[in-house]
C-alpha cells in the first residue's frame, strides 16, 4: 500500500516565497532564506513525527544559478551552515539524509558536508529526508538517458529493454517512490522544473503562504485536503 490512514507516504515541497516574505517586511531577501530554514526544521520534524516515509525539499534549482552572485553565495553558505547545524535534528529524529541533483556542481565545502551527513545518517531507519540541490527535472531525464545510452554502448542493455522501469532505475530518484503530494508555497501555479518524471500522478497543493510562514498548521491543512481526495490514476472507482 502506498499510504496509511490517508497520509501521503512521500511529500515533496517547492519551498518558494522567501524573497517576497522578506521584501514585504522591508528586509533583504536573504532574511527570508534565513527564516525559511526554521520552516525546514519544523516541517522535517513534523513529518518525521507523523511517520511520513519520505520528505523531498526543493532547495536549489539548476536555474537558481542565474540569480545575483551575492544571493547565490549566501544560499550556498546557508546551505552549508544548515547541514552542519541540522545534523542534530537528523540524528535525534532517526532520519536518513539523502540528496538528488548534480551534486558535483556544488561548492566543494558543501559537497563535503553532504557526504558527511549521508554517511552519518545511513543506518537511521526513520524518514528519508531528500534535498534537491542543483536539481533540474529535465537534466535528471537527460542524465538518465545518457546512462542508458552508455549501457547500450557497452552491450549491457538492449534498446528494446528500455522501459519505464529501466528509465526510473537510472534517475536520481532510483529506488524512491513517487511523491504522493506536492506542495508549493508562495502561490505560483507552476512546477519550475521539479521532479517532472516523478509527479505524473502526484496530488498538487498550492498555497499563497510564503515558505517562512509555512509551519505545522499549514502542513496539517494540506494533509487534510489530501486525505479527502480520490486518486484514480486514469481509472474509475469501482
Ligand atoms: C525560494 O524562495 C528559495 C529558493 C528558490 C532558493 P525565493 O528566493 O524564490 O523567493 P521569491 O519567490 O523570490 O519570493
Ligand atoms: C523554485 O522556485 C525553486 C526552489 C524552490 C528551489 P523559483 O523561485 O526558483 O521558481 P520560479 O522562478 O518562480 O519558477
Ligand atoms: Mg521564487
């Protein structure tokens, strides 16, 4: 079964609206990112407490490099600090940490913290916390196609053996279940290149609330709405 008691097994979140949260208060955008880290902690702990199997957070997209250099630098610094500080949250909550995206494109000190976090939490048995970093949905599909082509060239795979399953096995999300619920904060009605392959039958929930204001109560509202939905996957209810 993919769910228990109407709860989604895998929740993915596009954490948007940090900049607007700050601008509305006359603050620099970076203050929104700093405040957003508090929401990450609260939502992570709440999902772990509710025995959600996986929480995937869109933290930095492959398109976010186009932001001013200063903002990118701050985001990378915050990310590193987050990884160091949140290790306690991860270990206290028995969380297994993982990442998706082109990690090799991140600053080396960030890559190092990621590796440490993955290693230290690898035997934890609770929720999987997956950060999407330097992540792009199209790039993910391109990378999977490349891996498959490589295998065909090496004679390890025949073109006729390529199907949805083999493609999935070559995605960053290999071995993970598809998200049941995708939450986007900040009100934009778009997916911004997030998990394009994986969300084909995911339930969407968009809230105008900016990410720094998205806390337990808002999550609960999304979960309530999700529980009342009917997932048909193209079929009809018998
Ligand atoms: C989301 O908030 C955080 C990242 C994309 C890193 P934004 O920085 O996009 O905030 P808005 O959308 O400009 O308000
Ligand atoms: C999506 O937010 C990316 C992350 C939350 C990391 P963006 O702010 O980058 O998306 P757009 O620009 O509104 O599509
Ligand atoms: Mg945004």
